[in-house]
C-alpha cells in the first residue's frame, strides 16, 4: 500500500516552477517537489544562494517585462513546464482601514497578489496545455475573511485571485490542465514572524501575546497553533501529483480549522 501511495505522488520527469520559491512556503514547496523527483525552477526578486539547490531565475513579477523575460527563458531552456506554483505574494499595504489606503497601496497589492499570477499563467499556458499540467494559486484565508483593520487591500486581492482561479479552472478542465487554489491561514514563516513582531511592538505586547491576540481576532484556531510551511507544501505536493488527477477548481483551506464557515 505504501508503494502505491508513494508512486501516486512521484513527480519524476516533471518540471515545476515555484514563484517566490527562495523562502517560507515557496521554499518548502520547492524542496518537497524536488524530493518527489521533479526538476524545480524557482524565481524571486533577489538572487538565491547556491544552497537552495534549484535552478534560479531572478524576476520581479510585479513588472510585466520581467514576467515576459522569465517565461521566455523557461520556454527556451526547459521547453515549457508541467507544474506552475504561483506562490509569490504578500501583505504590503498598511492596516487601519479604507482611509489609510492610497491608490498606490491598492495597485501594489493587486500587482503582487493577482496580476503577477495572471500574466505568468497566460504566458506559460501553451506549454502547460501541451503537457496537460497543473496550476496552483497560493491564496490566503484572508480572501474569505478580511480583517479591515489589518489586511483590507491584501484580502481583496486574494479574493480576486480566488475568483480568477475558479474561472480559469472551468475554462481549462476540458483541455487537460488542472487549476487549484490553496489558502493557508497563519503560517510560521519569517515574513509572518515579522508581521507579528510589528503588531506586538505597536500594542506593547510580547510575541506570544500578539499571536494569541491575532488568533482571537480571526475567531480562534481550533488546533491552537500556526501551520508550518512544510504542512502547506505537503498539501501542494499531493494536489500536483497523479493521486489528485480528478481534482480541479477547488480552494483548499489549510488553517487549523479557523475559518468559521462551511
């Protein structure tokens, strides 16, 4: 039985691109896909250290010309890919609600969390269609549960990504390409630790007190902790594997049970 299960998750011979793949959830995904046999390409704005062990291409995916250059390089060097993980994203806008958010804040969140994925999908889809590949969009539970005082613009951009991902899955299902969304809750990455430290400093709390406060604000996390990047990566690995061949169009929450809706 273990042999059958492991074979179903084998990615030998597949080529994967992981955006934002040098740290946090992206790095955990890249590492797990490589361990499953895939050849992994990672991209991020800053150059990667050699110990990452994956083919690295520097690109700022908020810039259309960089997306075009990345796609051209991938198509030239690898003749397309089988797996696309749109992981790049982040919370860049200030908290505080509508009055604190400028046009630039809104535009930055949409560029990073929505348009980067749309542009890259469009340019890499010819190869993905040929290879009957898989696209995963890494979203967030914020796309379903916005906190106006913390992440309004980010939440809106992720909600838009969810809608786009569902629409794209419907278009491509009959053409052999699967499109899925993964929405992590609070995950213990360096970026999240930084956000919590800033939150703690602003309120005069310890780190643990700030974590407790944030968990309360999202209605609690029944499992009582943040997820680890490797747990998100394990879900992504399953979804891109042959074991998930009949799955498309769904949005998978990995949030320790925090989202208070069915």
